[in-house]
C-alpha cells in the first residue's frame, strides 16, 4: 500500500492530544486531579470544606486539561518541522518506507512496538516516545482504511 500526504495542523494537534492521553503517567495524574476536584466539590457542597480546596481543584483540573489538550500538542507541533513535510509512505511486506524532500528512511516491522487508531490517524508506535502518523484521509476512503488496518493487524500488535 502506498500513501502520499501532507499533515493537516488541526488533525495533528488532535492526534498529539490522544498520544499524550495514552501515556500512563498522564492518565494517573488526570485521574488523581479529577478525584481531588470531585472530592473537594462534594466536601464543599456538604459544608465540610472551605471554598479554597474546591477552587484549587477546579484550577488544577482546568490547567491539566488545557495542558494535555492544547499546550503540549501545540509545543510539540511548533518544535517539530516534520509535520510540515510532504510524505510518500509505502507499507511493504518487510518494511515501512518513508520518503520526504529531505530524504528517505525505512523501518523493519519488528522495530515498531504496535499501533493504535484515533479519529484521523493510524499511529505506528516506535517505542515509548516515538511514533509515526498515517492520516486516514490519504488512504482513499473507508476501503483504504480497512486495508491499512488489515496490513497493520497482520504485522503489529495493538498498542
């Protein structure tokens, strides 16, 4: 299967948000902040706590959600010029070939730790921090997406 594409900023920012949410440390932090915010709201509602913990929990929750959904993805997007390149990707039987104006690279399927899907992309995971995004819009409709899913499912575990 061969794909040719350029990334769309809005879709990449959404994919980066999903990428951050999948991180265990961020998930744990979000859960703890949510529990603290809910507990402080309940205690404040029952009159057992002052408004300060409730306000603090709310501010903490808003800043965490803003960081995960807006600030962190925007920072990664700004720092990484990769998202402004034009790509040609070929999913071969033994390798994934990626070509840009700056050069070409190939990865053996065994170098990927897995894959997962978000609304606009298929994410190929390269270890705990690295990943490559394959836009569904470049796959030629639902048939192309289904074909790409089949190729990935055959060669990689779900992450």
